[in-house]
C-alpha cells in the first residue's frame, strides 16, 4: 500500500519548501563531492547523514539522493508498522463505498492481506534547490521530524478508530469536517517556505 505520508515527509522534504523552486528546469549540478559528507551538523537530527549547517542550495544531486535514502531508511525503521497498517486499513474502510464493500469488509480484507508500501526511488526526487540559500539541512531535518511526529499521532488516532466510529462521524457533518481538518504547521516548519 502506498503510504503517501511517509514518502512526502521522508524525501528530505524537498516538496516541503516550494519557495525554493527556481524558474530553471534543470536540477542541481552533480559536480563536487557527493555522499553523506557529514555528521548531521548543527541542530539537525542527523537523519540525512549530511552536515546540518549546509545550505540546501549547496547540495549536489548525489547528496540529495543519499539524504533521501538515509532519511527514508531512518523513518521506516522508526515507526510502528502495525499502527500504520491499521490506520491505512481504516482509511481503506472509509473508501469502501467505491469498492462495493462495507467499511468492515474492506477493513478486514486489508488487514488480512495488507499491500506492501512502495519504495521511493530517490533518483526521481532530485530538485533544483538553487534558490534555497537561506534554508539549512538542519532546519529541514527538524521540520521533517516535527511533521513525522505529527503524522504518527494522527495515524495512531486513526488506527484506534473502528468502522462504527467512521460511520458515526460520516453521519454527523460537523464531526466529519473535524476529521478532515488540516493539521497546524509545526513550529519547526514555520517560515521555511518563505525562506
């Protein structure tokens, strides 16, 4: 099962900072040294393996790929697979009407045979970060960690729900709106898009 949450957060949050996109269609240069190149640096979580003081604009293609692979591996190794599966199956139950099933039937089928999560191809995630001169790797790592913690809370809450809960919420428009509300931007991510 493709877990868009994990993929979106784990890929060095390249999509998190759309303000860094330049007008150029070309990706950043592969010249210079690639690889991890550091210890996690100042103030970062170390999940990318890069020096936290590096500006995002300075990352080579090779560094973007290695950071994506390291952060994806870190996040996948540090989450509760059972809770994630239950949450994704409850989401499947929520969409059961499109499959001609009841919520419980869709949930049970999903739990009996959960689809594996698709792997991220980090080479496809390279982006032009040349405008990200004021954003550091440490800031992105902190934002990823904060968003990941937020997503884990949401997944745990969803995994604790039953189909009866879902059906009751769908029957109450106010509760349904509450379920679909966008979470607040974590403090660690505030201002990154503007930078």
